[in-house]
C-alpha cells in the first residue's frame, strides 16, 4: 500500500508492477484529478553499505530526473521518504512500450522511424545539456502514448525487478545496447546513449539487432566486429542510413556524433540524400541530342523562307551513331528541294532571269545560314559534351581521392589498434609469466615443507619402534625372573596369559587407531600437496572423501598417490572435476578459505555437461547456516573475470537458482567462445569489496583486489568460505 504521507492526496486504482524491492501503483491525484504512477521502494538496512549507497543514488537520481521537463520524457512530479519507505510520483503513460510493438514483429515505414528517432534524439539532447546520461536506452524504456508520441522512461532512476532493475545474475544496463566502454568498465558519457540509440535505429530499420547472442558473444562482437550495413538487410532502407549507423556505432566514443541533436539531423538528412546521376545522350553529332534541329524544304508557291525546326527526334541508342537518320535527313532535304523546284517552275514554263537570280541568291544565303547554324550547333554540342565528360572525370577523381583517404585512415586505425593489442598482449604475457614463476616458487616451498614434515614423522615412528623394543625386552626379563620363582609359577603364568591378552587387545586398538590416523592423513596430504587445485576432504574410520576441482593432468596423480599410501579403491570416494585452463593462481589464492567437504555453501550446474550453444547456464546454490553476502565470480578461459553476482545479502541456509530468466533478463545464454570456465561462489558475513567491481575485468586485476580483500577479512575477523564448480561449453554435444 501507499505510505501514510500519500493517502490523503492520491487514490490507488491498481498495481502496474511489483518486485522484491517495491511496487509501482496506478493512482490519481484527488486534487487536480491527474493520473500518475507511484513507485514505492523499501529503505535499506543501515548495516548493508551497498544497499545504503544504492538508496542514496536513488534519491540523487530522482532529484536530477525531476529537473527534466520535456514533452518526450516521462515527467517526475514528486519525491519523498519516511523511516521505512521512499517513493517517486511520475507521469503515467498508457500506450505501452516500443519493445512491445517490436516483439509483435511490427515494422515501421521510414518516415515513422525518422519521427520516432527524432523525438528520442530531442529528449536525449535536452537531458545531456542538463548533465543527465540515461545509460540504458533500449525499446523497453521507450514508451509510446496512444497517439504515438515518444516518452523516454526510467531516466537514470533505480529500477524495480519487473522493469529492468538490476537483479541477482544480471548486469547494469542491457548487453545488446551497451557501448564498448561500458563492457570495459570505463566511465561513460552522452556518447554511450548515442551508441544505444544507434542500435535501436538499426533494429527499427532491419528488424534485427546489430549484435546478437549471449553475453560473451555480444561483448566480443561489440568490441571487435562491425555489423552489416542496414541497406544490405532491408531493401526498403535508403543507403544514406549506412553512413549514419557506421558513425553512431563507432568503437571509439570520439568517432561518434558529438551530440544527440547532430545524430537526429543526420537521420533526417539520410532520407533525402541525393542519388548519383549519369550524363545522358552522346554529344558531338547533329541529330543525336534532344535539342537537335532538322531542316525542312521551302513551301510551294511562296518566297524564300528560313528553315523551320522539326520536333525533337527520340533519343538514339548510345551503342552507335545513327547513320541511317543522318542519311535519311539528307535525302529528305534533296527531295524537298526537287519538289520546290517543280512547283516554282512548273512543266513547260520558261525561266525568268531576274527571278532565277533572286531565287539562287536566296538559296545561297539560306544554305550559308543553315551551314552556320549547323556548325554552331555542333560546336555547342561538343562544348557541352566536353563539359559533361570533364564533370564526370572530376567527380570520379574526387570519389577516388575520398576512397583512398578512407582506405588510408582505415589502415592507420587498424595499425594503431594492432599495436595497442600487441602491447596489451605483451604486458599480459609478462604478468602471466611472473605469476607462474611466483606460483612455482610457492609450490616448491610447500613441497620442501612437506618433505620436512615427512622426515619428522619418520623419525618419530623410528623412536616409537625403539621404545617398543625396549618394552618387549623388559617383558622378557620379567618373565625370566618370574620363571625363577617356582612357587608363583601358576599364578604368574595366569597373570602373563591375561597380560598377553590385554597386550594383544591394546595392540589391535592401536593398529585401528593408526589406520584411522593414516586415512585422515592421506586425505589431508593429497588436498594440500596437489598443485593447481581446490580439494575439500573428509574421512571416517573406513572411508575418505575428496571433492573439488583439479587440473586435468593431476587427476591420475591423485589416484596413484592413494594407491601408494595403501588406500583401497572401495575406501576412497572421489568427486573431482578436472579442468583445462590457467586458473592456478586463483585456486592457490582461494585454498585457505575453501569450505569443508559436504558443508555449505554448495554449488552445482543445472543440466548435463558440457552445456551446448543457446542453453542456459544455471547454478543451484545453498547458502551457509549464517547470514552471508553472496558473490559469484566467473573465471573465463580467455583470461577475464565476469562478476555475475556482485554482492547480495542472503538469509541463513537460503537455497536459490541463479541464471533463470526474469523480466527483461534473458538468463545466461551459452554462446561462443566455448571451452572450460570456472565459477566460484564466495560467502562472507561482511562485504568484501569497498567499491563495486567492473562487470568484466582482467583476471590479474580481480585477483589482486580479491587478495587484498581476503587479507582485510583475516585482519578484521570476517568469515569467508568459497566453493568452486567447473563449467564446460561446446557448440554441439
């Protein structure tokens, strides 16, 4: 229900969503009769510093969102809190989300896509100018009113479990829309919102996301690959959008658009980008162009006149010169001249010298003028053709220069990235080599200590044998003295027989005790001396148990050691999972806090191993019988660590299944790269890390922070217990 402070002003009409941390209510303001959404969350326990910090961010971000007043942003009207709850009163949008329409396979025309993205960019530009970065732009946070207006929701406000809030087993943000700098755990700015908006534009244009797959696959593609241009996936997408998407999804933030306003302008311009045109017609020959002039014969019965232009002829085929038309035109001129002569002179008429001279002079002038006009037309056509050819050459040269510049820039960028990768690889190799050398020194020291302990144990056994021999000798001397006393022979004999039976019983008990001690000693020695492993053990009088993870090459060595110590096969129970991967440094660091065999916390992989592509990786975890903070660190064979569960306080003996899809969290989907990974469950009665760890980080950095945390835990008496499990993944079983 609503906090008491809100009951007078607001009337609840229903529930829009509910989760473990709070509820969202459909309510109406009684005074101004305005419908609103009220999000109510529980205040944290003051003993949980991470929860207290999350609540502080909730308050600060609510205040920041309250300063944003824009028609395309869900408005925040009020914020408050009391001793047990905090709440935000915000605008209620009834039209549903853009994700709901995309999930129904709805496709939008290009003008509608431009309008939607224009409103999204306008809202982002407004918020960026006021110092607010959304960090989780995606279709699920784009609300659509009933008349189609865009409203961006969850603007930097802590989310509930049923509205994309961070849950156990999820990450901050949505992987398919996260920029490369978010995967690397770097600080983000407004250009991360531009990346996410670019992903959403790509999805609207093509119906597909540019980076698909599970968490590891999406991260790998976002960091290293380029998606196909949208015009290759959708024939209705103008090619102008290819360049817009390429810049919005640039790997480096500085290569993207500088603002959301610039991004929105580029989207609008991409629709009307001009298409390349080609010159038409073949210059240089009369009669081949639309503006060519035909010469007609002079009409009968009239004086001399200038030639009339004929209607334009159809454009000829460019494959060859229209010789037939030229010849036909010449024949028409000759025929027309003959016809004119026939009508002027007539059959049987005598020539008039004056008229004849006038006619000849006029014909000469007409012919000269026609020749002049024809020469001028040819010359103008040649100039026009030369200009068009020069323009085509200039355009081709410019395009070639631009292509060469782009190719050179791409080569330079590729060279710089390759150099950076080589430097990082060399640095990582040096760190790995140093770590391996240190681990080798530690193993040598441990082996030397083991040899010294074995020598001391052997010396003790030899001393015990000498003492036993001395006692036996004393017993024989006593028997001789007893034999000398004949009168006590019978009683002494009975006493000796009883003493012998007692001695045999004691020796049998001693042998049983030695057997028990040897069985426990064998289990403990193997768990300690096996390198690159985490092995928990337990032993009874008749059986020992070894459980944990070991390097694949050491599994046979453990069985050989049991045989060497004389442990029968039916007396040893092995629950050991082998692995391939460089996890030795992590296992050596965690060995001092490994929990005993069969004692919580426990962890197991749900389903049949190895897991194959598109299956869900799920873990069943049982917490210890005391309140504990839960961490899940996922060591990947690529040399990185993913913090799957950063820190959550769990109840004693809690049982949970991690990785199940919930709300917008799709679960941990198996995808490439495949291989052997290691998941480690850590339980501590106090938080281990002072600040949250990055979502994904190099293994060396995580181990350094974990070593410091364990040292602090030992210093302040914090109880820490770990439990490992091997996870193998393949493309197909």
